[in-house]
C-alpha cells in the first residue's frame, strides 16, 4: 500500500507533460496565425495584380486601387 501511495504522490513527469501541453497550445496558435496571414497576403497580392493589370486599358480600375 505504501508503494501505491508513493507512486500517486510522485510528480516527476508532471512538469514535462505541462510543458508539452503549453507547447502544443502555442504551436497551434502560431499555425493559425500563419494560415490567416497567408490568406491576407494572397488577397492583397490579388488586388494589387488586378489594379496593375488594368493600367493602360480603357476599363476603370476597381474602387480599392
């Protein structure tokens, strides 16, 4: 019974598990931020491409150029 109580009270691996959980949460946040930033950059480049391609033509550029 004493052996089981000592195993229950042992917290040697608790810190490693906590650090792994923190790392997983931070890593997920970084991945989501990078994904959203990539989408924003893609949209900005598409808008810039459309504005540049309309220069010198008889069509009016979009309002956001």
